[in-house]
C-alpha cells in the first residue's frame, strides 16, 4: 500500500524555502564586502583580561600588620585594572632569590572593588624556622619593585547554590586574610551572606588586621568578629582553642557553612572538632595550607625512608638535569633549589599547575593533599609540589620553562 502524505500550505512553503537555501546563501556571500579576518576575537580578549596567565604589578606600599606580618599593596604597572576575583581567592607570587625561581600563594585581603582600580593587597607572615620567601618579601622587597603574579585562583569563596546563608569562618593567625577580603566584599556589596569570624590568636597584641576588622564590623552589620585567645584570658575575648562548643555557640542554631584558613596543625585539630558536629560535608570548606611539612606523620608513609636522599633525573623541554632530592621534602622544592624553573601555583597539590609525569621510581603523596584526577593516578602523573620521593626517580616536567 502506498503511503500518502498530506502537505499543508505552511509545509509547502518551508520545503520551497529549503530548496532555495543554497541560492540564498550564495547571493548573501556574493553581496558581502571582502574584509580581513580579525586577528583576535573580542571574547578571547575579554577572557585574557579576566583570566590572565600572568600579571605584572609594582609594590605601592608596605606596612607592618601585627608583630610578624607585613601587608603589601600591589598596583598594576600599566594603570589598568587587575584581574577580578571572588573574595577568598589567592594569587601566586613569583620571586627570584639567588638562582632559585619559586612561587608562594597569598590570599587576597582586599575588596574586589579595588581590583578595578588596579590594586591588590596581600599579607605576608614571617616563617622563621624554614622560611625562604617570607623573609625575602618582608626584608628585601622594596616599594617600587615589580613582581610577576598569577591570576586569582582557589575555591574558598561563597557559592549560594552550595553554601548556607550564614558562614562561620574559622581563622588562625595570618589565616584571617581571605576572610578580611570577604568582609570587604560584603561591605562593598559584592557578596550576599552573613559572616561570623572566629579568629584565633595567641595574645591580644598578636592579632593581625584588628583595626580593619573592627572598622569593617562597624560599617557592615553582616560582619561579626569574635577573637579567641589561646594564651591569655581577658574580658571581651573567648579563651582557648576554636572548639566544637565554640562553633555551636556562634552558629546559634542557624544553617551554617564552615570555612577554615590557618596552618596545618589547626586543620588537624579542627577536623576532629568539626567531626563531632555531624555537618554535611558540602558545608565544610578549607583553604590550602601548602606542602605537608612532616610527611612521615601521614598515614601510609614508610618511616624508614624519612632521612634518605635520592637521585632524580628531571627532564624539561630541551634539557635534562641530575639533582638530589630528600625524602622529607616535596620534589618541587629540590627542583627549584637546583635552578630549574618549573610550573607551580598553589603548592598544595590541588590546582594541577605543576602536573608532571613520573617515568620511573616511587613517590609518596599524602592523601590530604592528593588533588590528582583518577586518570592521572592511573597513567603515572604526579603533582611535584605535594609528592615526596621514596626512591631514585625520573620526572618529566612540561611547559615552556627554562633553567635560570
């Protein structure tokens, strides 16, 4: 039986239009004036401005902030806006000390509004025991010096689809910096949530950003600051450590997200305290804390390797280097010490900027800083910033980087 199809008037017109489509296109092409193709697209230029691979800044000001910290004001070298950021993000600062080119990450502790004026603020706390970059930035960096920095990075920012309307920020020492940025953002209308900061310091005299925090809390009724002193008991201050009891007290029965920023020891303690509260995992977020300083205390580390030193063959585009790496230090540290310029950003195992291929050998990657994708684990890729050698290794480092 033959299939009969009825075609209405509209359908017939559509078929006629389709039949003439080739002629219509040909005429349109013939009638269009010849113009050179653009060298770049507007969307690409906007993407470069929003997410530049690197930015050049000048030191505008340095000022003490507490007994062992310095706030550094950075300005764009060309007077143009710096890349925008979400309050809570960080930048990676690149410095050259001797023959070593290295990076360190610092949270932006300024208002997102100031980036439009070409201004960022960071605060550098001096690390005495094994500090390498912080003493240089505090003592050697001068007003007028230029620095290369990354675009803003990181995930410690407020996301309304994920986070509760009330954020309880747990800060220790210089870990206050991303929350200062959040307080500025709330004051300037860039964010929309309530922020309570539990700020742990040893003593009242050791509180950094105290004046700014008081001014921000006075200017914005969505910002609240509670100081917790571990070594002193004083009226108007909480005493001890930031415990589960304090967290419950200042959550005050509200639906609350927990944001944390501080040293590794603080995270180790708070993980236990927060675990007592049975919070939804998506409501607990923490800032990166850099490389593990005591890998031998991490689960699964073979302690007998702790004091050993291994040989490493580092392959970069066009060159191969032979260096030594201690089992107690991240591979990236040894690579930079040898004068090899390697890619790095977060130095905490998360961002993947230093992603390299382990061709041979064995490494230890602490679970707490293992930010690799499952496929990278299967195919032998590691993040040298958070990987510790357990044998002689051969490592292929990608990217257009040269020894200095």
